[in-house]
C-alpha cells in the first residue's frame, strides 16, 4: 500500500514539471514584450487615446455651444409638482 502511495505522489509532480519549467520562460517573454511595446507601440496607443478623448470633448462642447438654450428649457418652465 505504501508503494502505491509513493508512486502516486511521485507521478503528480513529475507531470507538472514541464509546466514549472515553462512558466519562467513565459514570464521572461512577457517582460520582453512589455518592454518592446513600452518603447515602440505605447506612444502611438497613448496618442490615439488622447485624440479620441479630444474628439469626444470637442463634440460635447460644440453641441453645448450650438444648443445652449436646450438645457435651460426645464429651468424656465414652472414646476407642476406640488411641494406641500
């Protein structure tokens, strides 16, 4: 019975051994990829995000300037709610 246990326990770590060897290599590749993107693609991604946000804020501002009376409409009307 103890022979069965020892073979079962020794088989489990041996099956995980290739994955344990693979993880540091994958972590190293991930670090290299992040470093590469940090110097090459990240400035482009940053610029694209900033341009997208600028477009959103510009469109919002232009809509507010062109329709400046629309937001005042609910304020100018008398309220029909009784506050008693």
